[in-house]
C-alpha cells in the first residue's frame, strides 16, 4: 500500500481501477436500496432500532462481555482475552503449537486483517490460507483488500486469470466460472490438509454464547467441517445481547452489504463437537480482541463501535468511489475507515489524521448505515482532535489568514472591497496556485465582496431597519 495523501493517491489511480471501484460500489448501493425499500415500509426505523441496540450494548459492554464469557465457557469453548494485535496473534500461535498444528484454513475476517495474522503466522512457519475467493486472490497477489465486503473490487478477471497462470493454477482463462472452479479445486485439497479452521464472527450473542458467521460461499463451513480445532478472533464490539436481536441485524446486514435478503450461508455455532456428533472441531477457542477498542469506547467517537462491517458507507461515498480502498492506507477503508483507522492507530494517530478530511460531509454514509452511525459528526470530532493536538496533515487548509481577517472587522471590509481587483486579473496570474489549478477547468465566479453587506443595510426587518 503506497503511503501518500488520499487525494494524491486518487489523482494517480489507473482509470480501469477507478472505473471498477466506482461501478462496483454503485451497483452495491443500488441493490441495497432496491432490497431494503421493497421489503420494508420504514427501513429507517429498523436502522434506528439496530443502532439503539448496539449503542445500549456498548454502554453496558462490561456486563455483556462477562455474560458472553460465562456462556461460552458453559458451551465448552475456551475463552482468551487479547489486549492488542500481538497478544491475539500469539494466542493463535500458542493454540496451534500446543496441538502440533502447522496448517490453518481461514474464512474472511476483518479482525484478523487488522492484526495482520497471516503475516505473523507466515513468519512463524505456519501455512495460513484464505478460503474466501476474493481474499484468496488478494493473498496470491500479495495485495490488500480494497473493500470490506468485496476485497477485489479493484481487480478485473483478466488480471485474476494472469495471477492464476503465474501461480500454476492453470493456463490463462478469464471466464468467471473457470476462475471459480480452479479456486474450488485447489482449496478443497487444502481444507483436508489443515487441522485448524480460523474465523472471525459477525455477531456473538451474550445470552447464549452463540457465534454467528455469514458468508456467501460457504467456505467457513468447509473450514470447520474437516478441522479439529476452531479458533475465532472476535472484536469485543461484536457482542449483541439476545438471540432474538439477530433477526434485525441479519436482515439489515445482508441487504446493506450485498442487497440480499439474507446472506447465503448463516452459521450459528454453539460450541465444539458434542458427544455423538459425527464431525466438527473437537476444540473451540474464542479470542476476544480489544486492540484499542476500549480506548475508542472511552472517546467521543464511541458510536463507530456499532459498525457491523456491511460496507454500505463505502458504496455510497463519492470519495471512496474515486479513490478506492487502498487510498485509505489502512485495513478499514471508506467513511468507516476514516473514523476507525485513526482511532485504532493510537499513538500513530497523526499518520492517519488526514483521513477524516477525505469527506465532503455530504451525510450519505449516515443515511445508509444500518446502525445509524453519525459518521459526519465523528469525522468532525476527529478533525477537531487533530487541530487540538497541533497535527498538520495533508488537506489542512491554511486558515490562519482567514482567522485573522474574520476577527478584524475593518480589515475584513477592506479586503472584501479589494478582492474586486481579482475580477480584472488574468486567470493565469492569480497568486494562489490552488485557485489557478481550479480555474483550469472551471469558471471563477465574479467577486462581489461587500455586496451582501450593502444589500443588508437597505433591508427592513419587521418594519425596522435591519
Ligand atoms: S459504518 Fe455503518 S455503513 Fe459503514 S460499514 Fe459500518 S455498519 Fe456499514
């Protein structure tokens, strides 16, 4: 991932990638709207309710986490607590080493992306294979996902066919059914070789200790069908109070993410293989991951922890559509990433402090969010945080001059009138470089500084002079 300001990255993006991302996002947005508004009279009511349930859970997270741990243990699950990424990776490694395991098959999980688990396991000599088709392609290309739900939104099938050829998965053939069949054939063998299945969780229910996984490919089932050990790495914010809440969240998740009424495979996992059951892992471990979530919870941006990773805010965001996920230089892209990534960066906040500025604050992300997160407000709070910490990041406009003028009424009036000189100036001589570049493709409006004040003086409000 190139480390450069988001607008520079966007301006250098290849046209075919920009088109693929823009088209993929737009179609996701259309499908979401069609599915939500045809099935429900008042989808906004559902979004608000889901947001309230998540907010309630966050505000009582200590209680719900303790309840979750108790239920998991009663169900025969081993519970591990991981304060940071290193602790979570080490916990996975220890479980594997204790059991002599060397191969793991993984289903898609943002939490494991966040802690860079694959890189860690590779360094430790463990084979960790992604089994979601998109993530598998990202892995063989040594690339990064560009979208939360559609990791290869930035790729086309021709490029994927070339990758397959390079990796020895078959001669060049870019037909989608061939690409899919080849991955399936390769992965089936790997499922049988691995002894550990690794997943995240979309939800974990405090009332029952049930883990809920949704996929469209059924790969998480394969990960758990033939392996002996199931390890789930789950962010602590994934807890929801009751099983009955799932009907609301699953209805919103499928529709918001892909426009489906329900994701194709929904698994409810209540523990390891019980006596008498013919298959399934004999051990189950849940690693509850903090990794600065409690710091976020204590901040004025805690609402972002309601996120259920549906990707709808990415699909609707005009910045994401033009810039792609890689522009955000972090695991979480788009509007959710512009809030969550700087917060999770902790002491490296300044390195991502430009992300909250990558927004026009149009509010579309809030309108589509299934848990009603006020993303524009959170972006403003993070801009404010950067300002108070004195962080200068790309995208910070030079406001010092404006602040001086705005606080000096006489100077302000004089500069408004003097600005009329701009109307006489040839565009290529405008002294502000950014304005010169702007006028290359746009008409600079006529400067009318002071006109409003003059007009205001002539008005009468309520029969009185204004
Ligand atoms: S912030 Fe909302 S819309 Fe964006 S991914 Fe999270 S739940 Fe979905």
